[in-house]
C-alpha cells in the first residue's frame, strides 16, 4: 500500500514540519514584537539543555564503564556453560552497493577473527543488480577467501526495478532475507535458534561480539521479542578523515552511549541484531523506506502489540567515518548521511497511522516510542539553531530599539555563563574521544593527537551544519512530500 497517497497519512507527515517551522517563525516574530518574552524563553531553554548535558554526561559515563567491563569478560566460556548452546546459529547480513574490496574484505576478516565458532555462522553478502559487474568480482574474491570459513556463505543479487520498492539497503536485505529463509528451511533449522545481525558493509565486529550476543540471547527473558543494539564506533578510518567528520561520528557514538544506559531503549540504529523468528513474523525489513534500521524495531513493536524491546550490547562494532578523498566530496557525503539519518522522522506518521489502528496495544505502550522519535527529531532540527543563533536575535533587536531593562543588560552574561558551564560536555567528549582512538598508524605523527582534542572546538559548527540543518531539511521534505530516496554514503580508505 502506498501510504503517501492517503489523505490522513499525508497530514500526519506534515506534523513534524509544521512543528519546527512554527517554532522558528514564532521565535523570529516574537523577537521583533516581544523580545523580553523570547529572552526569558531562551534563558529557560538554555537552562533546560544545561541539565540535559549533565544527564548526558552521567549516562555516557555509565555506558563507557560498562563497555570497559564487558570487553574484559570471556563470554565464550560463559556461553559454553549454557545447555544446548550449540543449537544457536548466527545469520549475518552484509549489504553492499558500489563499495570496493578494500571495504568489504576487512568486515569478513573480522568475522573470522571472532572467538565464536565460525561453523555456526551463515553469512549473506547482498549485492545489487545495479552494481552487478563490480559486485560479482567482489563476491568471487570473497568466496575464494572465505567460503570454507563459515557454515554457509550465501551470495544474493537484488534485482532492480522490483515493484513497491525504493532502491536501498532496506529493499536489498528484504530480498536477501527471503533468500536466506529458503536456505534455512532447507537446512531445517528452527527459527528460534537463529540470531540475525544486519550490518552495514563497513562493520567490523569486536572479537567477542557474537559470544556476548549469544550469551545475552540465551539468558534474557523472551529473546524472540528483543533486539540487541551494540555501540557503533567509527574507528576504521578515523585517523585519515577530516576533523569535522571525526566530530560528527564521535558525536553519534556518544549519543548512542547515552541512549544505551537509559531505562528504556527504543529503536535500533545502523548495525544491530535480533531474533530470526521475529524477523520472519513481521515479513522482513520494509523495502520501501530509507530508515529500515529503526523501522524494523517498530514493525516488531506493533506486531507484538508493544511486547518488544531493545536491549543494549556494551560492545563495539567498528565502522567508517565519512571520507571520500577530497574535502568537498566528504562535506557533501557527510551532509547526505545526516540527511538520511534525519529522515528517521518518517517513523512519526507510520506510528500515528499504525498505532491508532492497533486496538490490542495499550495507550501507554504507544506514547513512549512516538515521543522519543517526535521530540528527538524536532529537537535535533531546532535546538542548536535556537541556542546558538536565535538566542541572540531578541537581544540585538531590544538593544536596537533601545529597550532598557535589567534582563536585556544581563541576558548575554547569563547565557554566556550557561554556555561556559556546558563546555564541560565538550571537554569530556574530547577526553573520551581520544581514549577511544585506535592505535596511531605509522603515517600519522604523534602531534596528531592534539588535533583529535582541539577538533572539538568545531562542535558548535558541526552541530548546526551537519545536525540541525539536515534534520530540518529531512523534516521539511517529508512535510512537502519531497520524499528522500536511499543514498549510499561513499566509503574510501587509505591503503
């Protein structure tokens, strides 16, 4: 069904856009006519975000501590103490489009270096007919080097121009998932004994990832109704990427660390894992959307009437920062990546439409994921602009109009103090970012560590250019019906 053509659904798509543009226009309007009101609001808003920064530091610190503890544990020995652990298989999807062997091969090498038995792994390399010539060459090399390493290696080629699809990762792994199901049915492996991991092609798993994931799956209550979210750590090419992409990627990692320690974790992001039984129950990943990684959680949440959750995996999967060789191409691709991530707002109308029709799900189950997505998308698009740009507008206007008020005179100092205290978060980010760095490659000098610290002075700029602006564009596109197709982020590594 093409929901975009349904009048009610189209209205739901406009709600986030109406919200953020109402905020922007009201702020500008009142800055001219009621600047005192806006100054009060901005001070309270900055104070609100100050407390959010404090909470962010607490949650991020907790996740960091749990991560350090998790990677020290021998999870495989713990798994082997669980009866019938050998029944568990891992089904691993790698979707690729136009990437080279220099990106694909390290991801397979990371699987081989995993401490979990490789003969319990079914690996799917999913390519596109639109990139058939390049993909088949890569697939042949992967088969030559790795086909004997795993229980099964499945190569799929997603046909182009299938009906009711948009080209992208979602439609690719939707097709690959159905092909894998045929193989699993032939092998007669119970779906409950299979854990699915959907990985971006640049994902290199931690050596203990599958042991830890298996332990969590076998010891958690109701694993069929559970997704598992690891920490995305963009370390693969971080020493070679520009400073602004390092800041953006580290910001994403810190956001995820913050989310993992919250009492309730909604949605999945990028590379994640789940039960194959649940995946089959909901009909695999949706094939006509951009953000299949978060939507698959909602598909399961709605299908099981709210009886579905995401639990944190305090272990890393290594991925690439955006780097395309030239600075300009990197800037463009970084913006496109954030635009695609910002398009997760497409989940808002989907939830309104489906949750309102699901009479088996309680109202109190419907509100939290909706609010997390709606508030998160709108705050992402508006908060940096309100704080860093519009925050000064009413002060300038009040002074231009020669409005004499103690608040007008003191507001800049109050805002400056709040922002100064908030820089604690930047200092913390700089320290943790440096700790998370992989070993320095031989072609980088030791003084490059200084760049890794001082790069955080770029954060206010990246927060707007690669945060608020693409998020606002994504929301506006949805509001206007200018729908975003899936855009693959170009990947390049220095050999």
